């Protein structure tokens, strides 16, 4: 699936919740529980995302021309947020990730659900994922 197809799928899932803040938070936490735990070897300071109040680890790998993200967090809501980003961006080409317009966040009304500090953390997560993608794209150009 493309990034936009996945985003549209997420928007549909959240529409069912009717904008109910409590139900949205519960659903985000449920998504976090479904995220595979990050292997301990990747839970390092180097993989911590700066700008998040909670601990969020993000590891990237380049496999078969696609970027694969593995992530985890020490809090339920934040783990749910990173799981959404992993779902949308993992397994995509570097250029597609780097240029992605992540419109699903606004469409599902995420700013009404999470506070300013978590919004800043979410922005830091997106930025880090795009930086990894840009680095892989540059490596591909050098190799190609």
C-alpha cells in the first residue's frame, strides 16, 4: 500500500470513533499495545528521539530499497503515536518518506487529543523518520 492509502485507512478507522476524545486515546493506546516490542539491543541512547517527554526509541534499517522502522516507547499513548507513524512510513521508499505529506494527523483531529508537548514530540518523531529516509536516499544516490 502507498503512504496515502495507509493514511486514508487510518482516517477511516478514526472516523468510526466520531471525534470522541476518550475513545481516540483508548484506540491510540490499543494500537501501541499491538506494536511489536523493540529488541533491547536497539533501546539505546542513540536511538532515543530528542524532543519527546516520554522515551521513544526509533531504529531504522534499509532492506530491499525500502526503509523499515522499529520503534517503542515507555508510555502507552506515545507508543500508539509512534506505531501510527511506523504503520504509515515503514516499508516505503526513502524518497516517498522524505516527501510524504502526513495529512492523517490533522484529518483525525490529533491536536484535539494530545497536548502541545505530545504534539511537539510527534513532530520530532516525524522529523527523525524523514531524516533517516533522506540519509538512505543519499546513500542510494552515491551507490547508484
